[in-house]
């Protein structure tokens, strides 16, 4: 009689399975993000720019590591019968906009008192611009949430 092969699921309770799933999920996200940078992704913003400076040889080596890592994740997913998690990014984008709303609110003139004396004219010039940016972040969060 042939001996039945044990599955990793035989050794993990549901909480442990969920923990492993989300760790592998986050690792896959990180690998795929790195892969995009390795493909030559560049970002040119208003206040920043981003690029990855690596030689062709290092890019190739890194992409091979990522490919092998993704194969291992796929192997884990198959052996544990993990199903693909379909993530709607609207909640993430909305949360990011809410976080930026908080950060912007802390840039009103009155809040700058914690860093020293505030010029008497600062609020008149700064606060309306900050308020306009706050309105944009809140509006984007509303649109993304389909409200």
C-alpha cells in the first residue's frame, strides 16, 4: 500500500494558514514592485523623482531571484490550496487620502507654532492653499469610494 503524502495544511491550523497566506501575499507584492523597478520604471513628480540605479548584470541577477521567489510562492499556494485574493484598491486609496488629509491639516499656520514663532500674515497666505489641497484629498476619497 502506498503511503499518503502529508500536506502542509495537515500541520497548520486556520489562523496559521491565514498568517502564512498574508505573509506570502505581501512578499509577492514586494517582489512584483521590485520587478517593476527592475524593468526600468521611473517616476518624475513635482517634488521628487525615483529610479533604480543598477547595472544590467545586477538587474538580471535580481530578476532571476524574483522569478525563483515567485515560483516558490506559487508552489506554496498550490500545496496549501490558497485561492487568489482579489483586492479592490479603492479602500487603500481612500485610506491614503484620509492620511494625507491629516498631514495637511497639521500644516495650517496655527500648527506651525510648535516649531517657533509664526509670522502674523502666514495664515492668510498658507491656510487657503492647504484647505484647497484638503478638499482635493477628501473629494478623491469620495470619488474612489463611489459616494
